[in-house]
C-alpha cells in the first residue's frame, strides 16, 4: 500500500508547486488596490430607500418637476448632461420654474454604470453629489474605455475636494448598491426601457432632447407669467 | 495511494478557491474575476451567510480539514489503514451535500451563478470520488 519514496517525492513537488501558485495568486489579489465593484440585484433594505427619491436640483416650490432616468455610461445621457443641462439649469432650474430629479438607471450592458452611480452616491455623502456627477459625465470618454474606471472616479473625487478615506470606505463597502438597485427597479416599474428617459407629469419621454424642447415642455406645463418673460 | 494524493491536491485547490471568495467577502479583494457578475450577486446575497457565518469561511474550514486528513492518510503509519479513507469519504460527502444545497439556492432562489462556486462544486465532487476510490483500495478492517 505504501507509495514508493520516488512517488511521494514527486507528489510533494507537485503539492509544493500548487501551493506556491495558489499563495502567489492570493498574494497578488491582496496587493492590488481594492477597487470596488458594485453588485447588481442586491436585496434592497428599507434603509436604502428611506427618505430618498433621487438627487434633486432646484426649488421645492418649482411648478414643474422632471425626473430623469439615466446611465452614466450611456453616450446620449453624456451629451445631454454636458451640452443641454447647463442651459436648462440657467434657463429653468435657477429661475425656479423647474425642479430636476436624477435617478440612476444603470443598463446591464455598461460595465461601469453602477460603479459610476455609486461613486456619485459616495460623493453625495460629503455634499458633493453634483460636482462628482458632472465630472463623471465630463470624463466619460476617459473612463468608459479604461481598464480601471474606479481609479479615475477616485481621482475626480479628490479633485472635487472629497475626503478620500471616507470615499474609499464608502466605495469598498458598496454602501449604496441597494439605493441604486431601488432606483433601477423604480424605473422598470414606471416603464423605462432606455436612457435617458424623462418622466414629466406621469408621462415618459424617451430619446434625445435638447434644452429648447425641455423649455417648450416646461412652458406648456407652467406658462410663464408676464413678469417672468 | 494515488487517490489519497489526488484528494490532497484537490482539497488544497479547493482551499485556495474558498480563501479567494472569503477574502472578497471580508473586503480584502475589491473585485472577483468572474466575467458574468453572477459571483458578486451570489456573494452579496443574504444566503452568503448561514447562521451568521460566511459560507466562504465554511468552505475554507472544510477544505482545510479535508487537506489535513488526506495528508495524514498518506503518512506511512496510516497509508495501509482504511479508516482515514472512510473519514475522508464521509467529510467529502457532507461537502457535496452542502454544495448541492448552495447550487440549488443559486439556480432557484438567487437566480445567479458564481463560476468560482461551480469550480468549488467540481472540486468537492472530485474529492469525494477520489476518497471513495481510496476507500475501495484500502484493505477491509481485520476482525479481532
């Protein structure tokens, strides 16, 4: 029954090789920077949605509210955020005519959408949501094709003046994965199938929009008073 | 002996797989090399803990026990004894049953498949087959 000494020796050599490879692989994984990845389909806890229904920009008394369901990695959302939103903000949001509600709708085919949404959520914790939101959209061409988008989001967070220790802890914990999933689920419930989609007064508008179309829409829902013209 | 050697090698492999999943679970590894995203769904689901214990940690302990037992079974004093192979078979059979339950959860409750868990399932089934073969090879206990 006992193995020949030569056989045992060969076995210990193979065992040693497997051990070295296995330990080496684990050591390599541990030595890499712990870039976060944000899981999909997480179980949503009540605390994920308590008191939170999107990121809001504009006055609480604005007569019109638009909810945008968007994906940070979607090119149309990027064009909309960088080219149209600044005008919408100047013309409608800052003048108190429109309140903007942003909801995450990360599409499955986009590798970094959830990570981007989570990075912005972690910035929100430090009161810098819109800075990070805009920086992520501005840098879409830079991070969408990179091998480590988390590193770039972290750089943006640093540029926005976030406390990076708090940001890292938030990202590592995947603290807002449930909130993002809840936002996505809400979009599915109201009928969102693509991004960007706008929800205005119970109606969905899908496709490409420009600031003029949004202005006309707001005008039709809440005509300007003579003094506001 | 070859089957006991095989069981030891496969247990060591399983130990590394479950250690990798456990290190991810406790936040020491940022992302899992998975491809489909199913690993993270499974690893962050409520079923990734049983009675407050991480499933991956149960895997680490189980594979470590299997490895130690298979190595003991190879030692000259025990190489011709049957009981180490019996014990190895019993422990591996428990592992296979536990893995079957976890695979059922993945398929019908979580609706996501973790490739590393599939890898672990293949490993534990292989350990059981090798342990059973080692058991067949070992002589029957002599009546006293």
